[in-house]
């Protein structure tokens, strides 16, 4: 059994197509949705764990790409450089999952990585560039292999 966590990005053209259900039916794969978000411009980001035989997995990923879905393995994560963060709050308005929020009464901006969908919207929104995307160790794999 082959099992990986993937980040799927759907354009607004394919966001309403049942591609994930088709994926399960046609390629005999099972999936668990870990996080799903519709972004402000109606794009969708979904983090899911996909399992099945390696061959079905590869064919399933090819199917997603053919449907116009951007597929990445979850080998990236968002980190905040706490030394750079000024707690200005600019990132909160763009974060679609509530991973960035204000803690009251201290008025500090908290980053909850468990809620982060790695959509990267906070990176350009942060004036001192405290939010960074970086590779996760131990989860790298190659879709072509
Ligand atoms: S990448 Fe940034 S904006 Fe996107 S969910 Fe994570 S913390 Fe929120
Ligand atoms: S935008 Fe950047 S500096 Fe401002 S609260 Fe968010 S992470 Fe901190």
C-alpha cells in the first residue's frame, strides 16, 4: 500500500468538478481529506491523504493533472520567523483557514501550523517577510517514480 499526503490546487474552472470522487472510483484509491479551503478568488486548496497501489497512485495523479489540478506533495510547510514578526496583523485578513489569529488581550498574532493549508497567501502579505515556505524533511517523493 502506497500512501502520501498531497496538496491539490483547483482553479475556479475545475473547483466544482467531482475529480476527487472520480479519482477514488476510477483508480481504486482511498482518500482522507485533511483540509479543504475555497480561496477568495474561488480557487480551491485541498490537502488529502491518498492511498492505493503505487501504479494506481501514479495514474491517479496523472488524471488529476490532466484535469488541470495542480498537484504537489505535502513536502512543504509554512514557518514563521518569530524574530521578524511585528504582530502587525496584516496576514490575518488573507489567511483562509484561521491559522493566523489574534490572541487577546495580549494582541499577539498566533500562527497555528496545524490549521495551515500551505496556500502561501500570507507570504507576500507580510511586510517584514516573516512567513516562509520551506521543504519538510522526510516526506519528499517523486511522482514520476
Ligand atoms: S499559508 Fe499562510 S495564509 Fe495560507 S493557510 Fe497557512 S498561514 Fe494561512
Ligand atoms: S503580517 Fe507578518 S509581521 Fe505581521 S503579524 Fe503576520 S507574520 Fe507577523
